C-alpha cells in the first residue's frame, strides 16, 4: 500500500480542497498597507521656486499652462507614478492664465487637492480643475491693476525721485546715480511682489477648500488703493523736485537748494489731504499738489 499514489492523484478522485493555513497568533499585526504619499515642505518649496519661471513657457494657445505644469511637477512626482502621473500631467498641461506674482496661490491649492486625491479621498479631477480656474480668474482681475497698472509706475517714480535726490559725484569720480535708479525701481517693486510670491504656495495649500476666503485674505483691493495714493504723492514730489531744480538753475540771485525744495515738497504733501476728499481722481490731485508747490516757490 505504501507504493500507491496519493488519493488526489488517482483517476476519478475528487479535486483537492484548499485548506486554510493556521490562524495568525493573537496580537500579530495584519499585512501593512502601502504608505500613502504625503507632500513635504520641500516639495512645496520647489513648486514655489519653479513658479518664478511660469512666464518662460508662455504660449498663445495655452498661455501659462506649460509653465504651471512645470511648477507643479515636484508635487506630481511625489504623489503619483506611472500612468497616474501621466494622467495628472495631461490634466494640468492645458490652458491656464493668472497674474504671475499670484500664481503660487493656485499652485498651493491644486497641490493640496491632488494630495487628497492621491491618498484615496473623493476628489474628482473636475473639481480640481474648477477650483484651479475659479482661483485664476479673480487673481488675474485683481493682480493686473495692482502690479502692472499701479505698482510698476510707482516703482519707476520712486527710482526717478531717488535719482534726483542723490548728490552727484565730482568730475574725477564715476557718477553712481546711473545705478541708483534701476536699483531703487527693482527694490520698490519686489518689496511688494516678493512676499506674495514667497508665501503664495503655502497660503494656497492651507486654504485650498476655501478659495473665496483665500482671495479675500490677500486684500488686493486695499493694497491697490494704498499704492494709488502713494503714487500720487510720489508723482507730486517728483514734479516738485523738477520745479525746484529749474528754479535754481534759472535764478542765481536768490538762495537755492533746500530753501526751494522744502516748500515745494510741502505742496506735494498736501496731495494727501486732497486725496481724502477727492477719491478716484489721482492725476488731478497730483496736478493740484504741483500747482500749490509752484505757488509756494514764488517770491513775494
């Protein structure tokens, strides 16, 4: 009998029955699930740094779309692999357009939603795209008047004012004023723009589920009003400084220098009071300040 084949191998024998293995011992952990991806601070920092180049990939059909994908790649590399990563790249390679300084806020919000999607939460791709476009439009509508229409001309005026206030060097030495104006222009513009760029991704990530509150928290309209008033004042100060220089160059009989500049600048300061009663008429207020400065400079 010992030479017979086992029962399972005989013709007509019933199929073998799967026998479960021994149960796990009490307290023994079950097989651990694969760890779900989670974004790190350095992933968000890399996305923030790449957003500085979002305009470098500008195309007429997709606008900043390729640049947005380039900025988001560190996030997608962390969250997805294989076909899922390719699908996410295709989703974010389409049309996108917002103000480049404020693009980090959209990047942060999209990064948070993609992280939730990769971790198995119910976040459809349509919702991510809707929040992405819903943030891009108001940020562009508020950012263009703030940075292009208001801050950029103000920076130029501050540079010209600094150029006029810095004393010139003697003939043997080089005139450093040629470097003062562009340096002050860049410093003034980036003093406002860089904080928005540096904190954009983090703020967007923190408020991804509240896009309306995210836009309100930036207070872009308040920033614009403040910079408009500052621009009117600086415009009046530049005009007053020009009038002072002309008055001194045309008159050698009266004392010049600060005796002319101070009353002229006092007239420019009066623009602040005019702006409080004449909102929305910045150019007229600046012209009124220059006219007042010219009257104060006349000898009586």
